[in-house]
C-alpha cells in the first residue's frame, strides 16, 4: 500500500502542504492544502516533523574516519598535513577500511543523508578491493552511493606528494577502473551504485593519467571528479609545473565538461567561473574542511551567478572530522554569510545546495527534490527536540539549529533510519571496534 507522510510541520516541496504520497520507490503525489490523497494509503503522521529531500553528500573520503584529529597533523596546512597522513594511510587493512566505511555511512544516514559520493584514492597493497568493500557496506546501511575509483601515480620520487606505497601505475589503475565499472555501475534511474573516475589532484597524478581517465569516462558515460583550486599552493604548483593555472590545465586534458564535478573550488577568477559555467562543471563545496584547513572561502554566490551548480561535501578526516550532512549545510550557511553577506546566502540556499545542488553534481535527475516521479528519498527531522523546539520558520530552523540526528530517513521507499537509529546496527559495538582499529593503525604507523 502507498504511504502518506501526512501533515508535516513543514516540507521542502511545492504544493505539498499536507505531505507526499510514496508508492514503492517513488513519490507519486504531492497533497495540497485541503486535499486528500487520490489513492488508498497507510499513514505516517508527520505533524512533529520537518520533511526534506534526502540530503546529498558530494565529496567524502570514508577511509579517513580512522584518522580523526590526528595529533601530529592538527595544525598543519594542507601539503604538510598530507605528508603526515600518507605514511599512516599506507598501513590500512581491509578490516580497517570496512569499519571506517561503515562508520562514515552510518553517520551520514543519521544526519539525513540518502546519497553520498566517496573519493577513495589510496591503494596500498592491502586495499586492492577498496571499492568492493564500499559497495558492500553501502548495501548494508542502505544508502545510494557514487563511488569514485580514485587514483594517484606520482610518488615523491616522481615529484608528487605521496609515498610509493600508496600509488599505482596507470595500467593497473585503468584496468581496475574497467573492472569496477563492469561489475557495479548502474547508469539508470533509481541506481543504488554508480561509479565515477577520480584522479586525486594535480600534485599526485600525471598528465597521462588525467587524460586517460577522461577518455575512459567518455567511453563508459561516467562522471569525473578531482580536487581542484582547493588552496593557494595548488595555483603556484600548476604555474611552476605546467606553466598555466589549474582551469587551463584541466581544459587541456579534456576535463571541462558537464560530466565533471570538482571538490572545493576556492581559487577561481571571475573569468574562470564563467568558463566553468559554460562547460557545465559543478562544484562540491566543503565548508568545514575549508575552515579547519584555513584554505579560504568558496565563492558560492559568484559560482551560481556564473551558472555553476554547487553541492555540499563533508570531506574526510582530518580535514573535517564529522560526517554530518545537516551539520555541513549549517556550516555552508554560516560560512557563506560570513564571507559574502546576509543577502547572498539564506537557509533556503543551504538546503538547496544540500539537495538539488548535490544531485546536479552527481548527474542525478531522479533525486534531490520531492515531486511525483522522483525517488522516495526523504529525511524527517523531529521539531520537538531541545535545540530545535520553538522555531517559527521550521525549514530555516532546520539549518540554523541543525539537529544532531534525523528522526527518520527513507531511501527508495524503505526506512533506513527509524526513531533516530539504524535498524540492526549496534552503534556502541561499532564505535568500540572503530576506536580500537584507529589505535592499532596509529601503532602500526609508529605514532
């Protein structure tokens, strides 16, 4: 039977004052003021809930949950931070990764997230099947995922930043990318798993790998992702090594197109933003990461004025040590207002970046809004909790107050969070195992 989410306190959907009707994996009806559903329905009373489309996370590094607040890297800038972290990540095992991914996915689901991207680019010998592990864990929690087969082929010896133990040669990278695409990528509407290709960054990846990845993505109709214009050092690196700015370099290699979304996007000139908009490139804004690493301010209002779609990303630890999408939406709201003024960033903007903006980054037209025909991906936040109670504009309050947890979360018509808990997940046991794995990882790394 169809399910009516009835009479929500507030809902982020036009002409749906009395809620929405879900049948199977889809939203089938918006119920307007004074109306009733047109089909027989079971009822979920949403009178104490704020209802929004499932939040979409466009940039993460699941494996990094094991290196949160790592003491030797706490106050380092980005390049020195990576030089501390890479020697630790080289010791990751499959068991470590499975726990790290499970924790990241659980945190995301509990924060109202229904679709998440992950950028996994560290492949020491023990993590040959990292993408496979992420697929399995996502199915366990119930989230949709865009898993990017990341890569690095420039070690310290080649002029890059990472040690040789975590990079791979181009042939191996491209072959494994073919494998995971053939095995897991679903290009259709309602897909639970999609694969994208994601060379890590200009300072860890060769020109050849960037170009070959773009060719491979075009062959399979995949999206492309990388870190870009994330900090001032990157501009200098590209000028010195390639003789041009990052946007020029990306265009030369076939990376300016509507299948590309870039993480961070802080240091673009006005002319470059216009070029990105014309090319259809999207940006994953990661406000917590930008603040913690003191990288700068992503010019979101200017990017949107240039017709660049913007989504939000929680990023990974230790750049940002919390996998909370509702928290990240609040951070985006605060940072953009601080950087650009109250008139250029509203709570409604932050919700849009966290939903429809994220869907645009991932190339999904079936998620990100609540309307007939869309996937039934929904997050419900209880408004009666301390810290949220008393709000007047409940949708704005969702961003300004940012509840710690969603009360209910649905993906493809199935509840994956009920009463603030993930059914079947022992959070206390997971937290204990994860903490122990993190301690053991530090020990293996000599910390």
